[in-house]
């Protein structure tokens, strides 16, 4: 370890008195003795700090006070004790009976009680500046005092007035001052090593980081921080942060505590993170880290994309959609035109026509491709939970709320697309909240005080006659027209006769692979020769998909196509009661049906399948929830 570097700022008298002490400490420290006037003390000290040649200053009296007030460096003070004064008075008594004592800052009251014991007349005074000392010495001389006890400065001024001066400082006091300086130097060296480590760590960080002590004095700042602050040099300046960069808003006059804030620096937005650090349980400083708001936004986007809680990814593209019939081509061409826009799209069509697949294709063909795609079926969510699922909630917002709060579907879809299927089932009070999101671009969690901005494109789908519901007051007109900026109508399967074979082949191929069968789907369908000509397909493509799944399951365990009893598969095919002679949900031009018609279909399916809801729903190509809804929409028979 290098020797401590001490700078002894002195006047001639104390410098000469300190020579024995300096000789004692030569092997324990590098000591530079600097003599100078009171007026030049600060300049001389600053020169040494500028060239980093000193660890601790050693001085006495007014010089020590001046250095402590104006330098950010440790100063060891040679203290004047009552014993020092007593020794000086004993020395003065041999030549005079009247002695003036002039000390810096304050007098020594204890001397008044012992001066009578010395049989000597003593007058004490104190000074603050050299001019104060000069005037006091002049008054001493006018009063007949010829001997003065005091500091080196006092002795030099007394000599100018023809007075005898006796230095008050003893060798023991000077020695104690240098011992204190060594202790301070050791602490300073430990801090220097720690600060060097901090500099080394900060220099290799990509984030903008600085460190300061608890008084707000800058310790270190890495190049990224200097660049963020617009500092022109490669070296960090010295001084307090409040004076160097007031815009950092470093806390002054309050205990350092962890906090986060937003700053505007060099025309850029930053998130500032203040983190205190401790030594032996005491807060001695803090680090300030700046994170670019744009980087946080990008990181947030990446996290949102990876944390797909309860959401489905957009896997389907326009290239995956099967069909070449004129109605289907018209719908796809229209969807391709809609995809690049940021406008909402209302997708209409009967159940099972592929509304969610089309929504995924719209998303993947839009500028938001690769961002989150969040789909939610408004009919499948209980009304009590729907608001929390869509908008999220804060901690403790309601009984049973998730601890720490939870992001809603709008937040999860941030920068991407939110697909609201069965939008007609959204309760009226949530329709108003959805309208606000579309208009303002912000949501408010349950129990939250402030809104959260979101960037979401909304796609909605329905098989309900929303335009009729608006007239009936069952759906908000303002929300309907907000969603229907772009409208995309998907044709039912019965209007896509040319696509039926291609769709069946593709769907059966997928079903066979899931069952571990490597049979060619086209050959299976040729041999099965399903009697679906003229079938109305009330469940549309979903009904066809369910039918292909049942066919694939029926073929499991059969050694080969030649071993299949095709006649035994007759029960798989659609029943005559579900053919085109029946009124189906697709008979209306808008792709919807009256509740009475859906209820009739549901009851017929239940009767055919002996009350088994799962089988009835599968035959209709709808979910059990939809089947229950159709049944509940039926008018109740009048009572007796």
C-alpha cells in the first residue's frame, strides 16, 4: 500500500516548531510542507488537489477552518488545548507579568480560573480574520501588553507591531494532528480503492449510471451517463449534482431512499432509478441509473410477446385458408384490403364459418404481425368475470382478486390485436367501456386510480343481427358504428359448394394424422362416399371438421382401407332432419337466424340424439354453450 500523502499548510512559526514531529513521521507518510499567507492558502491547496498529489491536509487555526469550508477534501486540524496555553503562559511569565492571549474562533474559559495561580495578568480575545487579529493586537499594545500568546499568524502580526509572540501549539498537539491525518488518509485510501472499483464497474456498464455520496457529491459517472447528460469531456467533473445537472432532481436535505422517476434529458425521455447503498448499516451514497424510455418500451413489447397468459397465437395466414369458390374469394380479397389498416373490423357470419381464422389471417397480414394476438369469446366468459378479464384489476380490487393485481386482455394485447368473438354477448355496461378504449386508447383497471395507455387494434366477430339489436336497444349504437368501420361477411359452407371436397380432404388429413393413420384422405373420402349432397351445414366448417374427426376415430384399429366396412359408417353422416329442407341459421341473408329457428334446430338435434347435449351440439357443429344458448332463447310456452 502506498504511503499516505499529507500536505502541511503552515506559517513559519508552527512549521519550525513541527520539525521534530515531521522527522518522526517521514517513514509513515509523504509530507509536503507548504508555507503561505492566509490569502493564498486556498489557491495553493487547490493546485495540489488538481494534480491529485494529496490525500489529507494538515493545518491549524484559521487556515484549517478555511480549508474545511471550501475544499471537498479531508482536513486534519491541529487543536489548541488549554494545556498548550498553560505552557505558553509559564514561558511568558519569565519575562513579563502581563500577557495577552489571542486565539482563533473562541477563548478558553478554563484559563480564567487558573491565571491567579500563575500570579500573572492575562487578557483573552478571539479573532476570525487576519484584520480582526491585527486590530486586537493593536489594542493590546495600546494597553501596555508587550507579550502575546497565539498562533503562527498572531506571531507574524505581533512582530509587525513590535510585540513579542509566543507560539501556543505544543509538540504533543502537532503530533496528535498528524496522527489524525494518518487515520483520515487510511479512510481516504479505502474510499479511493472502493471508488476505483466503482469506476471500473460503471465504465463497463452499457446503462447510464452515476454514483454520488449522501451529500450529493459526484463520485463517478460512466461514459454512457456523461453522454446522456451531454457532458463534453471524457472525465466526470467534480462537484455536487444539484449544481452540475439540476435536471437530475437529486434529493437534497432528505434521507436517500429508493425511488423511480421520469426525466427529460437532451430531448429524450428517461426512467431514473435511484438506489441507495450502505456501509455498516449506514446509507453513505446512492447510484442513479437511467433507462431510455424507448428501450423500456421495446423490452415491454418483448415481455408481452413472451408472456402469453391464456392467449392463443395467430397461427393462420391467408395462404392457409382453403377455398376457391367465388363467395370465399370475394371475402378473402376484401380481408386482404382491410389487413394493412389500423381500423376495427367487424366479421359477421354464421357459427363455424371461420371468423377467428380470418381474424388471425388479418392480424398476420397487418403491420402488427409478430405482436400479440389475443382472442376472447365474450359468450364463454361469465359476466361477473368479464370486466376483470378484459381490463384487469389492482391488488385488492375485489374479494378474491389476484395478489399484486393482474393485467387484462387489453394490456396483454398491447401493440398487437385483440379479437372479440361473439361481441353481441358483451353486456351493455362493458360496451361503454369498450367504446372508451376505442376512442381514447386507454383502459382503467378495476380499483385503479389512473388510466393505462394501450395500443390495440380491435377485431370483432358476431353471428347475431347487431343492426337489429341496435334498434331494440340491446346493443349500443355508438359502439356498433365504431366497430363496423370495416365489415367483413363470411359466406356459409352451403354457399361454397366448390370448396366442400377440398375442405373435407384437408380436414380429414389432419384428423387422420392426429389418430396416427397415414392413409390418403382423398382416397378415404372416395370410398366412404359421404351422402352430404344437399345438406345445409348449420354448423358450417366446424360441423364438417367434427364430422371428419368422427370418421378418423371410427377408422382407428382397422388394418387397412380394404378392411373397412363402409356401410357401418352410415350413422356418422348428417341426418335427413338436418338437410336443406329445414330452416337453418343460415337461411337469412345476413347470416343469422331468429331465436325461434335456432331453438327448433336445437330441439330436433336433442330428440335425434336422445337428449345427449354433447352429441346434439356435435351434430350441429356448435359448442355445448351455444346449444344451451339456443335452447334458452326459445319462447316459453304460455301457461294454462
